[in-house]
């Protein structure tokens, strides 16, 4: 377990991913504009009627904003992590397992949160979208948005920050999430953003953060209604 955590979150693999000064400035400009637009769209989407067509449209628009910002910013990398011996491999199984570990931690936390009425109300307000809408459509939206968010925050934005990118991308992710007005989503963004940021730093790419994010988000989509029913 110790080796698994170290390779996933701490050991930085060798890489050669240098932008020109012009490309770096473009990343910074794109990241600054897109994070503001995305926060506005996210806040709007979670203030719409649960299960309504407008909510689904807003969710698709949001994914499009994050993804467009990522690809407009410049080249993205999948990344690698240390495998057995001296080889480096694409991170696939490790980030999925890390996502499941986060799920376990959040499930235990949810058992406490559901006993605290003000916090439970915040969670219930999010779950209304699962209760009133199509769970299958929400699962697809959750999957697509998880990929798009990581492409932008751990792809475009991370590459646009010269110092302490894990800290600043996590902060930006939290601020964007708090546009929903939901403090529990903001707390989840702190934990998920930090873990995915460390994965990005260690692997040098977006694949590990994407797999951890969608593993966590899809699992919580199906588990939280059972815990708060």
C-alpha cells in the first residue's frame, strides 16, 4: 500500500514537456477566461429545476466549456507512473484503485454527515437531481464532466501555472465548485482536487486524474442515494 500511494501521488517520473514562452502565455490566458466562464455555467446548472431539460443542457454546455478550454490551451499529455523494475507505464489500475479508496473514505464520512442536519441538507439538495432526473443520463453526464474537468484543471490550468500548480489548481477547482453555493460540494472538491493534482504532478499527464475522478464521481452518484434515503 505504501509503495502504491508513493508511486501514484509522490514519485515524479522523468518528462520533457516544455512550452515556448508564447505557448505558455496562451495557456494562462485561456485558463483564466475558461475558469470564470465554467464557474458561471456550473452555478447556473445547479440552480435549475432537477430533472428538467434545461439542467441537462447546462451540464453538457459545462462539459463543453472545460473540454474546449483544455484543447484550446495547447498540447495535453497522458502521463506515466513507475511500474515494476525500471519501466514506466500508463496509469490505469492504480488511479482506479485510488478512486475506490476515496469512495471508501467518503462513504464513511457520509455516515457522519447524514446525522448532522445542516450538512445533510446540502447533500440532499444535490441528490435531488438524481431523484428527479434520469439516473442513466446523469451517469453519462457525470462521466463526461469528470473527464472534461480533469482535462481542464489538471491539463490546461495545471500547465499554465509556473509554481505550486497542485495548490493553485485545487483552489481554482474549489472556487469554481463553490459557485454552486453548496459547501459540501466545495469540501469534496478540496479532497478530490488535491488528490488529482498530486497524481498530475507525479505522472505528468491527465490520464491518472481522469480515471480517479470518474471512478469516484460515478461511485458516489450511485452510493449516496442509498446512504441518504
